[in-house]
């Protein structure tokens, strides 16, 4: 009888630890962000819970492996992805964000810093049957965003366009 109790206790402890493993958050790589101007790469990632609901969005500098995290409390607000000389260069905003279903995305970028023009790119964060993905406005899945530089006398003055693949 005593061994039976110990055996049940061990089974219970094992099941409790399995629940903790299932509850661990999962990171999904949505896209890699690159540029034709330099070799810097960023991964745009999503952290989801065991119900596949969004917990946070993350950006990872691939070369440095540094990560910035943006929690649920800021996802309906403008998130600064790139900042230089005290200026917000690339921002992301999740319009009407919902952890269960996603949102429309607004990405703002400098089109021409010389005249303070900014452009916008619109996409969607969409929950699929099994995972999450980024989609263009015409519902095409993409996993890479390439920033095409605008140059003047070989100096970077902005982003001409964003290409998706």
C-alpha cells in the first residue's frame, strides 16, 4: 500500500511537470527584415501561449542576437522599430489588435528624410488554423520584407519601397 501511494505521488508529480512544459510560450518567426543598403537583418517574431494566442511581438537583431519585446499593453500603440539620431524612422502599429485573431498592420518609414516625407506599408497579422503569418493587403503570405533604399549622391536619404517575398 505504501509503495502504491509513492507510485501515485510520482505519477502526479510527473503530470504536473508535463503541464508546465505544455504551458511554455512558443516563438514563431513571422518574417526576416533586410535592406539593400546594408547586411543588417532583423527577425520579426511572435510569442504565443499554449492556446496559440499572442503574448508579445519581438524583434531580434540577427547579428547581435539582441531582442526587443513588445507586450500586449503596447500593441495597439505605435512601436518604434528603428530610431536614429533621436528620430523615429520605422514604426509599427497593430490596428485593433486581438490576441486571438491578429490585426491590420501599419508600417511607417522615411521615404525621403531630406524633405521629411514618410511612407506607409499596410499588411495583416493573421491567425491560421495551425499558426500565425503575415499577409499583404491582397492576402498573400510573406516571410521576408526587404527595404529598398533611396540614395542621393550615394547617401541614404530614405526608403524607396518595401518589397515582400
